[in-house]
């Protein structure tokens, strides 16, 4: 759920519209919802004193976290809480401050929402594609805190596969394997679930990357999910729902690789019968046909 | 009403759809509609002989001005008539021609539509953020003509606050104050209403800018409105409806500053239950909740 | 029908939605549907062995050609089959391979679909605006093959008028005439219908260009249609439906020039009551009013 968004315009939904969308998710078998971040720059999903003091965040008109937890509980879904994002680069001079602020916020959030039955995990919201020492340090500290506080609730990260469609030109299978082997070895005990985004590699590469990711995850006792992007990266309007055929090829690659679970970025705009983008309604219908729902 | 648009795609509405939208406006308390311009480059809202001869404008398939006046009268709203826009730079060599063409068109428009009960004011359609000698000269001449012809109907301008989000990097409060003090002193007698656009300053700066604008307006016996932009400037799709929370912070800043009235650019695309953009329907609902309508 | 698209996001329609759209087309007098291409890069409209082997194309989840032919037959419409597009430049070193692959695919497609009653013509999918020796060579070979195989079914091309809005700055009427005279002289026997796109010239130029095109077409025994673009080229969102007034001016120019037929790029996204873009619904209504349907 991308309600504090970098680049996806808002639906301006209220409680009623969100409830309808949780019903739509439920109807196609979605059992887990991930709040992409609890705040971005100065916008927040709940009225966090930590973020108000720390980054002069604006007091929001509603408490989205409370709403999501209530709906997740009502519909029997697991809610993952996403950490705060400054919207700035993680580097040698920023990473400790970013991590420290997040750690304070994590404690506040757990205190406020930890008693909810639907609170089932954490999501560390920074996205990387390859070796990144400062993000790894942050993930390590934040992930361990999340688990300590919450009696070991799982911690999810969602890196991207830096494939041939990435602006860098992409990593070879070997380099990807080597770098993520090293990264995951340093994230053991702090991260439980790896859900790579599938949008920056070609359809051909995808299965192979997913197989590698599965093997690495198994080696470090992590779960291996796919994050199947449901927006179209190939069109001049950035972004509208993906063409079904593309999602179909990606889902089949995930099946072939034997992924443990699939999530998507993101349902409400790009795949929902309630989306402001009507082609999302079509994507929902095509997915249902494919899944024989 | 942005029916001859620079950058907002058209709804392709006919009379029936426009009437429905006037009803929606009425339902949330909108009592004033402003036609953003009567023509842009070679497109016109009514079949103006002046513009046909002056800029080889295309004869339009319908008379939008007549339609807007009829609907405004039917729903008890005030209609402001926007002047013509060449779509070119105002400078030393163009301003007199631009102004002269507009003055002829203003006479024509008043002769044709001035008897309508809903014709309640004029809008000078050029947008500036700071000192601009040629636009001021044009405003002065046009504004006075509008008032002379129409028995003193009010003249509205809608400059932008050149805040920190402007491409220039923005003006300090002091510079803004100094330049607008000078500008308004030269616009006395030609302009009655100042409605600054609120999109190019940060949420923090906004209240302070609005307070300054109120003081300046009072000093020159003008009314001070806010033009609360309802499109989102922060997204890669340029432009879809604004996130409600952003509008909420801007409206609260306007309340805090004690603005006399709020208008928006613009209702039909970005805030209407009839908009082609479904997130506008959400914005309409959220606004109604906020206003307890 | 732009179902394998360069730049128009997909509706994600299934059979039911497409049938509804054929009904909408029928209701406003559309009697001909053109499939813009049977494949682009590695995506295909039907499971072509030629393209699977030739460019490692992906096996599509449905057979769009079969669906279009079935619907065209059901609603009494003529279907034109568009050729394959590599998405690459036609030049001295590529044109023969591009043409050869297309020729193999054309044979395959005719064998598979030629018995359909609705299969009424071919469309050569490359777009040019002026002299282009390699495309002409390809058109010649492909067009003749199409006609030979199919007992002379008509072959359509849809070049663009390289007018003053083209990135090149446009051709003069004289240059356009000279180059197309030469091009058409070399395309006799391979091409039957010329349907120039009308989006890259100004409204003033359009009638004159269309008159020239009619004369050239007559000279070479070709039909002369207009391809009236229904998307708006002037807006920052690329692309949403065109403003009705613009289409109105272009259709009137086509009437004035005496075109034999009008097609549009394209109905389903930009002009249909079923489009994901709500302003297309308005365009459909305005067109119906204009045509008194």
C-alpha cells in the first residue's frame, strides 16, 4: 500500500473506499498487506511525535496505520509496517542519523500499534539492487530492533533485481550472486523475507535470477518471495497498469522458479477493480481468469 | 474553468455534462466561476470577430461563454470573464499589441454578453510572480477599460507566490513584499481582487506569504483571496488531482491567514465528482467531509 | 486497433470487453478495423512460429487475430491485418531481413486466417513521411506478396503528413508533392490505399495537403483516406483523447478536401465509450452529435 508515495498520484480514498479495496484484495486471495513506508520526507501515515520532532513532519488528517490495522484484522490479513524514508541518499554521513530516527520511530510505532492482532511483520523500506554498505548497516540495526521488540515478527526487504533494464545496464548472474551472498550473510538475524522486485530484468533473465534468489535465501534461512510489479515501465505515461501479458510472463517465471509467495507493487492503483485507472480493472479480471477464481 | 487550456487535457463535455458540473460546484458552496481565458493562441471560447481578424482564430463549434453565463445564471453563480492570451512573452515590443487586441475584444465581449445577469466580473489572464513592467502596463489599461465599460465590475488577477518551489528558487518574504507593494501601487483603480496561486511555496512558507498578501491588499483597498491549486505538482504525471492532505494543509494555512475567499484551479478536472480523473471524486468527498457538508 | 503498442498503455480487455467495443464502433458507422501490427519486437498478437523462431517472440496468452476476425465477422466489418514491426530502423543493412521475416509471417498468417470472411485487406505497418528507399523496397515486396497470396486484397499504408509540426520543421507543399509522386510511382501494384495521418501539420495546412494527397492517389489509381488522429499531441500527458474542437477542424478539412473515407488512430482508447480515459466518452458523444447519429 503506497499511500505516502514518491511517484504514484493519490486516490484520495477514505475509510469506505479502503474497506472496499481490502474486500477486493481478499477476494483474489491476498492475505498480506505491506504499508510501503510510515512516512516520506515530511508526510506521515500516523501522527508520530518522533517524526514531528525529528523532521518537522506535518500532522496528518487521519491515522492510516490504525485504519489499515483495523481493516487487516477485520479481513483476516497480515499487516507489515514499513519504516520511515527521508527521501535522501544513504551514505557514510547520513546512515546513522537515518537509522537512529527510524529506531526511535519503530519503538513508538510498536508501543502504539503492537497490540493489534493484525500486526504481523515489518518492512524495511529502502530499496537497493546491489552491495550498499550503509543501507546494510541500517537494515541490520533496524531489523534486529524490530524483531527484539516484537517477539521475532518477520522482517521483509524488497530489493530490486539489477537486471539488463536497470540504468546501470545490469549485473551479470555471477555478480548478482556474489554481491547478494555477501549482503545476506551480513543480514542474517535481521531479515527474514527477501522479496525482489521483478521489473528491471528482461523476461528471459527473470527465471534465472529468481532461481538464484531462492538458493541464496535458502542458504541464509530466509523466505523467498517475488514482488511482481503491476505497473507498466514501457509507456510514456509513468505509470499506468501493466499489460496483462507482461504480468502473465512474470508470474509464470515465478512459478517456474518455485517462489514461495508473490506480492505486488501495488494492488490498489494497478490491479484493483476500484482503481482510478480503468485498465487496472481489466488486469484484475485477467488475473482472476488466469487463476480460475 | 480551464476550457481553453495550456496543459490540461479536455473533458469533451457538452451542455449536459457542464450543467451536471455546475450542480456539483453549487452543492459544495461554490458561488463564483472564472473562465480562465476567452481564447488562447488560435482557439476561442466564443466566435470573436476581433480574434478571427486579429490572430486568425478558428471558429469554435459552440459558444462556451453563452453556455457558462446561462448555467451561472441558472445556478445563481457569479461569472468572471477571462481575457485573451497570445501564449507568447509580454515584453517591450509585444505588450502594446497584446493589450490593444485585448481591449478590442473586451469591448466586443461586453457588448455581446454584458447584459447577462451572471456577468459579475473580469479576470486578467496573465500570470506573474514578481515585478513585470509590461504586464503591469497591460493590466492597468485592460483593467480600467473593463471597469469603465461595465460600471465598475470587479477585476481579478491571480499571480503566483514565487516561493521556494519556483524554478527561480523563490523570493524572500521581504523581496516579495517590496515588489508587490510597488506592483499594487501601480494597479490601483485597475484591479480589485488579488487571488495568489498557492502552489509554488512550501507549506511552511504559505501562511506567512498569505498574511503579507492580505496586508498589501488591504493597503490598496483590494480583496485578498487564495487560489488553492487542486492538482498535484509532485508527481511524474503532469497533472492529476492533488493528494487531499496537501490541499488540507493549504486550506488550513488560508484559514489561519484569514483569507476572504478561496477559489481553486480547477474544480472540473481535479475536484469534481464528474472529473475524468477518478481521484478527483475522492478529493470532492474528502473536501465535503472536511467542510462537514 | 493498437493492441501491441509502442506508447499507448493497455486496457487489459478480454473477449467480452472487445465485443462491447466492436458494438460501439458499429454504432457510429465504423465498417473497417485495422490491426496496427501483428507483432512488435518480441510481443505477438497470435502464436506465430515464424516470429518465435525469428525473433524469439513470447507466446501470447490469447489469439487476438482470431478474436478480431470473429468479432469483425459477427458485426459485418472488414478486418485489415497489420505486418510485423521489429521496432528498429529500416536501413541498407536491415531492410532485407525485416522484409524477409515479414514475408514468411505473411504466408503463415494467410494460411492460418485467410479463410475468414472478415479478412479483407492488409496494412503495412511502417510509418514514413517522405522519401525512404528502404521502406519503399520493403513495402513493394510485402505488398505484392500480400496481394498475390490473397487474390488481390487491398493493401493499406498510413504515412504521416510531414507538416510544420514535425520535428524536422516540415516539408513544403512542393517537396511533399514531389517526394510522394516519386514514392507512389514505385509503389504501384503493391499499395492500394493511402491513409495519411493528420497530426503533424497545422489546421491551416491540412486541407491543402489532403487535396494534394487525393490528386496523387488518383494519379496512381489508389484510394485516398484520412487517418484522423484522436489523441491530443499538445498536452504534457502523452497521450489522452484529443479535444473535440481539434478533431472537428480536422474532419471538416477532410470533408472540404473530399476524402474517400476516414479512419482514426485509434478508437478504443481515444474515442470509445468503453475507453479507460473518460474524456474519450465525451469525444464519442460529441462526434455522434456532429454526425447527427
